[in-house]
C-alpha cells in the first residue's frame, strides 16, 4: 500500500518541524505522550493519525495550525481569516 499525498505531507511536516526544534523522535514522543517508535512510523511509514494525536504533536512542537500546514494567509481574503479565527476559538477535546 502506498502513502497518500496527505499522509506523506504529514510525515514530512512532522519531521521538518521536529528537526527545527532540535528534537529527537524519542523526545517528541515524550513531550506528546506518544508510544515508543510512533514518530518513526509517522515520518517513514503510513501514518494513519488521529486529529487528537496530531494536536498533541503540534502542542509538543509549540506549533500552530498555520505553521504546521504552512498556510500563508493574506489580509486580502477576510473569509479565510475569519475561518481560521473560528478554528482557533474551538476548545480541544480532551
């Protein structure tokens, strides 16, 4: 089975942001309370990640949605800005 574009993108973004923070896979797993070798699987195999887990990883990397997904929003599109604002207001499910 091959990776989808989204699966590949998620794995690459997690690796890139982890390395930018100078974290090992094990350190990220500890910060995000993930099982051993989980980061390796996300970065190299077929990640089938839950939104809740992705949020934990983003929190551990101290990364927001825009940074994680590399979204550059300009002021010229107020509808997109409003949508992002609403998403940020949502309370994470615990």
